[in-house]
C-alpha cells in the first residue's frame, strides 16, 4: 500500500512503542482506529454520492481501461508510427477525369481510365514565397501571442 513490507512495519511498530511509551500507546492506537473508520466512512459516502449524481452508468464503466498505468508511451508511439507507414504504403484509389474514383472490372480498366494521362493531371499548386529576415534584423514580436 505505502511501499512498506512486513519487516519495515514491525520496525515502525517497535519504534512507536519506544517513542510513545506503553502508557500512551493505547490512546494513540484508538485515535488511529477512529481515523481509519472515519476515512472509510468518507470514502463510502463519496462513492454513494457519485453513484447518486452520475446514475447507474457508473457501474458500467470499465475502470481498468482508464488506468494510466496501462499506457506504455513506447508502444503508443510505435503503433502511431506503424499506422502512418501502412497508410503511406497503401495504394491510392485511381481518379477519373471527373475526380471520382475509377471503377475497374476484372477484365481491365474502364474507358474513363484509358483517357490520356495529360488530361487527368492538374497543375501543381503555386509555391508560397517565404520572406527571410535581413542579417541582423530582429523577428517581429507579438505581445498577445506570448
């Protein structure tokens, strides 16, 4: 629970007996028992209040899926990178002159796909010109953006 094993708990108990003394130890043990009971009562009350406010859907939630300890960042990154590779490797659907995908039959491409390649190609988009700063010129500063 707190990373304390059995031996450490025994050492803490012996240390408590030595520091508190046998005459005050029962009083502190009863206070600890009351504190634990009060914490359990508060946790139960919070659970019941949450169930009251959220409704019966709270019982249907799979809390294990929401546990952050199950997420391995290396696995997530690996899966994301592999998804991108699979998308890049997958062939794109062929486009006809109307811009819609071309349907092909098992015998071969349709007549629309047999049109000359020059008619299907569109000109490349215009290149956006990048303005560079002169040597020694400072970059513009936007007070609202920072």
